[in-house]
C-alpha cells in the first residue's frame, strides 16, 4: 500500500543499545560502542536493501546507531556524545514520517534513573510530534510510563535466547510502514507494569511458563484491530524504579488493547512462582564435581555470575580457581576449557613469552578487585598453548547481537576481544582476552576445539544455540559477580516495592489495570 499522498515515505533509523549492570564495576565508554552511520547503518538490516519489497515505498534515512556489548553503566560523557549526535542528525534530516528506533531498553547511565526515557524525550523533541516512532527492543528491557508515552509503536523479542532479534527489528519497521501507509495515525497503547523482576535465566522461552506466555503474543497480535503485543521481563541487574516486568498491547480498538494487556499481565502475575532456572543449578564446586563425575562429554558449565553478555565485567578468575582446586582437573586426569577471562596484562605477558613457554601470571580482578573475595586475582602457573586474535591473525570473531545471537552479514557490535592467549595448567586450559569477549559460537573459540575437552566452562547464563547443541549435558553454576543470579544478595534498594521475589509473604495481589497512553 502506498502512502496516502502517493509519495515514498521518509523513515529514519537510529538508536543506542546496551545492557548495563549497575552491580558491575566496569564502566562503558564511547570506545566500547560500535557507531554506524550512512550506508554502513543501512547495511545492518535486510529490509533496507534495494531489492527489498519496501524499497519502492520507503526512503530510508540513516541517522546514527550505537551498540555496545553489555557491561557496566555508561559514562555520562559517552551517553551525551551519542545522544547529541542522534538528536542533531534527526533534527537536520528534514521532516520524517517515521523513525525506526533500534534500542535495547536496559541502558544505565551514570547520573540518570531512566536512561531510555531521557534519550527518547530528546529524540521526540528532535522529530516533532508528527513523526511516528517505532521502537524495537530486547525483552530484558524496562518500560516506564514516561518512556512508553513518547513512542507510537513498540515491540520486543519473543524468544530467549534471542533467536528472533532481527525479526523484532523487521517487525518494528514493517509495523511502522503499514501504519504510515494506512493513514490511521497514532494507535492506542495499553501499558501496565507487573511487580515481578526475574533474571533471564529464569524466564527463558525454552521452558514453561514463559514458553506459553510468550506463545500467546502472536495470537493476540492476530486479533482484528491489534497492531502488536509485547511482554518485557525487565532487567534484573539494574537498581531503578522502572525495573520490573511490563506489557504493552498496541491497537486501534482501545478497549481491546486494555483487555488483552490486562489478561497478559494477570497471567504473568499468576505464574510468577512457576518460573525456574533454565537448567539444573548448583554452586561452582558442586557443578564441577558433577561434571567431572559424569560420562557426558563435553559437559558445559555456565559461569553465570560473570557473564559479560548480560553486563558482567568478565574479569573474574573465581571459576578458574575452583576448577584447579579439583584434584582430577589439577592433575590432568580430566580436561577443561575455560574461556575467557579479560586480562590485557596477562595476554601481553603470554605474547612476550611465546607459545610453549612456562609463565606465572596474576590473572583477573583488574576491574572487579575490591568488590568481594570472589574478585581476588588468581596466581596461575602454566604453559602458553595458543596465541591468537587480531594482531597475530588479522581476523576477529564474527559480529554478534545482544546476548550473543549470531547475525552473519548484519553486524551489531564486534566483540572480537583483541588478542587471546591460552594457558594450560594441569588439565585446565584458560583463555585470556585483551578485551571483554563472548564465547557463544564455535567460531568464537578460534583454533581451540571445545569438543576435545571433557568440560567447557563459559562465562554465560543460559546457553546460546550453538553451545546448547554442543553440550552433551550442562549445568548453570550460580557464581558470584556483577550479574549474580541470586538477586536478593546483590543489594537492590531503589527498585519500587513491593516487588516479587524481593517481597513474597503477605504480598497482596496488585492492581494490574492497564493505562491507555
């Protein structure tokens, strides 16, 4: 359908995306962001291509997009720099019919309580009231009323792990095009927050109740008059009033929007106690002992508390110490591969020594030191068994989407990690990285083959698809760190109470009546 005027629609694309743990000592700087503009920005998406079915209907206007690997809170100067460029380019782009707003929803900025609302206020001011803004978000984002009120359309991933991340962006874009082409204007949005805050590892759509809850969204969206339906679980590792689950149903029929949003919110509340970890859990020593004793190979263990793609620092050597404390691993009777601890000094020392050299290193804790006994550096003596990364091969690992979803040909951020060094002590090979890095795909391991090891111990939460397929069995280790799965020991004090699971006994049923925005 062409636009009501018969001309091609002018739609901008831009945004700023990061997931930021306020319990992580790391700070995200401007250099942590991959910033794209112009043709490079348009190349992120398949639906902006000249051969796309939207090409004859839309003139895409690239603004600026900045995306970073998850980490600690964003430094204010970095945020202000990106915000200033985004709003300036938006204002200078001329009248826009619409804006595809590609964000995450869990960005924390030093000095701000609701970073996405602050950014969206500025973007709305730059576009003016006549531009329809359609936001594509991660389901682990937060949706405050102030934030949602500035938007016209908003949608979120429906799968965790986020195998539909790029589908979400395309849905946001196509919803916007169809809305503009119809001439119907701004739809109604029924918004409600649910006083529940759970980590992603308890809300994976691989399992019930999230599987059925998120499975309802397509049927709600299919109702006549409904544009979109979305559920956010919130981001558990920030300590802000907005951090909680939320539901938004977008529709032309306001009564239908309210009814469906209320039904989804009520179901979320009703099943809150049914959410469970996506896999069997235990502390580090328990998981290691069970993995060593098992015949399943390779046996994967998630070092969940220091997961860099949820916002952890990625520099904790806690799990390395526990691995080498096990006699079978220390002796080499059982082998383990443990990527990747961020330690640029240790990597430099390995490169100076060379492959085959014995080194004694003080590993980890450079960012996290002082945050607790779990953050103490570990003294490692071993043999340098592999050197890799940018300066030795000229090749980095492939780009990954938030939380590690591979997107060949659609770069989001490049977490290549710089140079890497593998050091073997006993049966344990630890991979040290210059920069924070995810290990979610087979390619991420480079020349190292995880399949030849008995155990593979990765800094991750739930297993991303390639790791999940690789694992003969796996355990989720409830380790300490900036994204600790035990929310009650982290020390939240700014979240709005009552809030499950922080408040449980005597918690009265909340008013879940949606508001029309």
